[in-house]
C-alpha cells in the first residue's frame, strides 16, 4: 500500500511541474558532440597529401558548414579546440572583420577556446579580433589571465566585449553540456607578458567542479596542447570528455582514461569529429571522423558568399600591396615534402631553403658590400610547405605567416644588417650549444653553413663558418670582413639573450652600410619599389621571377629544392689545423690538460718505479 501511495504522489508531482522529469539509465537519443581544432584560418579549401603522396584539395569552411549541417541532431553541441585564427591571408582581416569567428558563428559553433597560435600576432591583435566580431560563439579559457605588458589593455577590452569566460553552459535538447577551455603553458606567455597561461590542472579542476555545481550533465574540456599526457586531468574524475587540440593525429578510436574520453580531429578542418555520448551512463554510442572536402559535400551557399566577400577584401588590402593577384605565381612538378617526412617532423627543411634563398634575392647589393649576402631564420619561422601543382599567393603566405610587421600586415618584415665573420662564428657557436638538430629554434641559413667538432670544448666547437663566394663555391668567412645578413628584426633582437644563455664569450655586433652600429632596426627594413616592407613570404613571389617560363606562361619551380641543404657539418677527424682553427683560451686550456694529465701520470709512474728500484738496491 505504501509503495502504491508513493508512486501516485510521484505521478502527481510530475504532472504539476514542467521542470521535473524522469530519466532512464540510457538516453533514447545521445548527446552529439561535433568538434574541430587547429582550423588555422583555413577558410578556403587547400592542398594536402593523400596516402599516396598525391596533392588533393580538402577543408574549406563552405564544405565544413555542409558537413556540420548533415551531422547535426536535436541534442547537439558544436565546439572548437583552439588555434583557429591565424595561418592564411584571411587572418589579416582579424582586427576589422574577424572572419573566422564570424563564419564559425554562421556555422553554428557553440563555444571555442584559444590556443597559443591565436596570439601569434600579439595579444592586442587577438583582442581587436574579439572586439571586431559582432556575432561569435562563446569564448572560453579557464587558465588564461591578462597581464600588464603591451597589448594587454586591448586584449582586456576585447575579452570583455566578447563576454569571454572560463566556461559556459550549453543546452543540448534538454541536457546541459558544460564546456571550459584550457591552453598549454608556455615560457612566451608567462609572467611579464600580456597574456598568461597558468597551471591547466588547477584551472581544470576549478572549472569542472563549478560546472558540476551549475548542473552540467556532461563536462567537456577544450584543451589546446601539443602534449599527449592527460592523466592528471582524467584523474580528477569530473571531466567526461577532453577534446585534444594541437599536434595530434586523429585516432580511428577514442581513448579512455578512467571515466574520461579523449578525442581529437585532423587539423585545418579536413575532418569533422563526431562523438555520440549517453549523458546518463556516460557511455559512447558512436565515434567517427567525417572527411571534409568539395568531393564529399556541396558548398554551403551562405558561407560561400561570405567567403567571397572576405577574399575581395584580402585582395584589396594585402595582395595588391605586393603586386599579387589571383593567378598562380609559379607551378611545381613535385611536392617539397611527403607524408613520411611530415610524420618525422622534418617536412619544412626544403621549404626553409626556399625561404632563405628568396630573402637573399629580395636584397639589392650595395656599393658598401665586401661579400655576398647570407640569410638567417629559425626553423620555427617556417610554417608551411608546397605541394605539386600551381602555387598561389596564399600558398606562399602559409609558408611563413608568423610575425606582425610595423605596417600592420601579418608576416615578418625583412631587414638587412652587416656582421663580421667573427660575429657569424659567435652566432653559430650559440646555435650549436642551444639547439639540437631537431629543435624548431635551430638556425637555418641561406648561402651559409658551419663546421664543428665535438673534440673541442663546449663553448668553442665551431671550427669555421662558410659563405658562398661564387655560385655553389663556398669559402671560410674572414673574421674582419663585413657580410650582408638578411633576416628579421625579431631574430636580431633575440641574439643578446641567446648569447647570454649559451655561455659563449663575446658579442654579436650589427652594423649599417657605413660601418656604424645599428641603433634602429626599423630603418634597416627592406622595401619594394612602391615602398612596402618586404615580408619573408612575399620575397618568394619576387624570387619566382628568376624561374624559367613554362609553355603555358606560368613560371616553373626548379628541381634544386628536392633535397635540403646541409646547415651544420660535424668533423670527426683529429686534423690539427681544424682542432686549433679559431681556438680560444678554453680550447688551448682543454688540449693542454688533455696532454698534461697523461704526461703527468707517466712522470709520477716513472718516479714510483725509480723509488721502488732504489729501495730494492738498498
């Protein structure tokens, strides 16, 4: 009787309240989580390599929008794991139009987080983008704080204008999905910078607990990171799903650590991740990666029309500035990388050779020059490569899109300074000490390389620096000879800290064409005939003018970039000339000790033998 009465009361309560409902252990329709990450501003479709190393087109927001529409359900959320706003020429419109955020809003994204690459043009520029986006998804980041450095004021204004927060709650057909964002920590974005990323574990714990208290049925973490260790976050037990942005390969199956599912998609919007999860039992019903391309989907008309308008703005504000148009700059019969090279992390070496050569060709020799120019970048400045077929201005931009010039156009401006041979030697010494062969901070040279030996002391291992004297002919740099160096102001500004960190004795000096010390690097900026600053990426377009013309009127990319050039050469022999070439006091002390110790031991042994023999005689 009591059980019957209890049941009747429950029915009455249910009938009299719109907010009370009964859930089963398994929802009839699971919550669908659609997700992307690392879109990298790839608004238009672009070339990628298939499994047979053939260049094919993939991605494009107009096709991504169609994929999303096809996969959307009544109980659905659409999320992005960060690094969405920089990578193509469309990023040059961020401060005025915010193309990515605006288009993501059109596609129905509910929430996005920020990755490190979203700040590649500075915290202030990111803040301007937030202010420029009149309609956008929720912006979430639980471990981001705004500092006091340059750009922080603009970032704070944009963050507030966009309603940025640590987390958000999203309704998914009667279920509440709580979403928060995290970004990996970085020395570049720590104390003293405009934007600071704090401990993701502590921030994740606080955000997940807050979302649970606010009634979230599912808690989703958008984590932009290149790390693969999610163990501590999973151990919290309060996070149901981690969408891992960053450099991860989309797995055919989801991972599970404890009660937390970990998923990721391929970058640039080439796949749309789909995760169907029961919000009650927290079990996965379905997981798949939907390929996104024009061959799979029809372009969404509204999104496509918006892209066409943005493209026209890019043409007017960027391409015409450098004498570029929508036609191919040149064509190539081969790709500069392969799937295997990409997997090994060495896909940009040949591209770096092309960049450094282009930088040199962008410079017109001065009467002051005593030697041929050399160029220097870090391998981390190379952000893309080329694939077989026609090469357009956007392809060149993607090869080196980082940095922001004083002209407000994305991309590092080229500068020319002079260094003596002794300066180049010191610079290479610091590079060898600080940067392993696979480091993204390793220097990459144009028309220059260096030779070193591990048989010398750590701070004096570089034997010689070689520069090109004639086509393909290299000679050792002379200590007091002046060499034109084509690079970026940002690289030159990093040298003093690099020298101090390496422990190398001496300094690296920079001179202008009169032989005086450079005080203002902005004055040393290279400019084209119209006065526009030459970018690392735009220099490639000028370099293409040296290529042979094909029968169809398009310049043809030469074959000499099929194999990357050597940058540093290890000498294993004990050649005395090489062992003492450019030797400093540390090297002489090293070899003196190397000889003195065994000689001393022999002398001591000889004395001991003499004493023993003397004792025997007695």
